[in-house]
């Protein structure tokens, strides 16, 4: 029996819509502020998560799933290439910022992605004033770098995701140890 055929043009329509949705999710700070204003007007709760997301892995996905459960709109702030180099060293990032942002934006649970240059998201917290600031389980409420700002702004801090059993560093080490064919 031959494989089922889709109507002519249906796959290109799906691909086109998905690509458009992903690109439209990646916004600069000013555009993000305007979009969040609309979301809040509709009574939606905003959650801010952040990270480098260099080589997306299951730990990242679980972190973002946990963050999304804290509200209605998930904003993910992705560290710029310069910011990643400062945090992780000169050999990083593996993937450029635009690729990392697009990978994160492709996740259905993510509402918006913005790229930031600062060493932490203090400035973004101040500008966006989300309802919740979500951090991974490698932090506690007391060790979140932006804790004082969040408290001052009345932003709730949520520690989300599974236990820190996954890391890009470990994934890279494992990849580098594989025999080359």
C-alpha cells in the first residue's frame, strides 16, 4: 500500500507558519514591553526565565516547563554571545545567540524570547516587572543573583525544574570523549 499523501501545499503551509511563529516570538526589549502590556491587559501572569541555552538539552526543557507552569506568559531571556563568554569562558558559546534564541523560541511553551547583554537579568526584571522570576534548581531563593531587585519590585521568585543532573558542560565533555569515526 502506498504512503498516504497530504494535500498539495499542506506541508509548506505548516513549515511556513511554524517559522513565522518562531521568528515573531524573538523580540527586542521595547517590543517585548509593548507585547507584555497587551498580555497584562488581558489578565495574564508573566513569568521571566533566563539562561545561556548553549546546546539545548532536557534539563533546559524541564526548567522552562516548570517556569511556564508558574504563569500564563513565559518570557525567556537568552544571554548574548558576549555575556556567555564572560560567564562561561572564551570557548563559549557553541551556538551563536540568534540560533540559541530560535531554538528556545521553537518550544511551544515559550511565549517570547529576548537576548540580553548584561551579566544578569536585573535590568530586565526592572523593565519588565514580571509576576514571577523563575530560576533553575542550581539556585535557592537566597542565592538568586537578582533576589534583592525581585523583592524590591514585588516579583515572586520560583525555583523550578528537576534536580541539576544535566549540564551543557557535561554534555560537551561527553561529546568530546566520543571516538571520532
